[in-house]
């Protein structure tokens, strides 16, 4: 990658706010994560898995870089820059 360009990062957004990310450990030692919207309480769960061959998930599967924070900013998210969407190499 060109060092003058910064890599893009996916930011989980709901209700125009960054979603909160929490990590939980179960008694048996397995971990999972949860994205939660602090406005509408919508949630998405993630199971921790070793990075493996993405081919098992079908053609076109991609691994994404995503930011998760337990205390995300409370400001309203601005619209995405058109340039940021066009130079994303993860798509």
C-alpha cells in the first residue's frame, strides 16, 4: 500500500451514532463480542474464531478491519467521504 494513503476502517454505525462494542468471556473460556446501539438497543453478536481459510465461507468472502470501542464518541456521524468509499481495498 502507498505509505501516503491511510487504510480505511469500517465503523459500525446505527441511529447516526457509533455502536458500542463489548467482549464477554464465558465460564468455559470461550469469548464473544457484541455491538450495541445505545439509541435503539439493536445488537449484533460475534463469535471468536481462529482466522482460517476464508474459502469455507464461500466465494467472495472477505475479512474486514473494524473498530470496536466500549466507550465510542457520542457525536452524530458525518456522511462518508466519497473518496474514502472509492479507495477502499477491502471490497
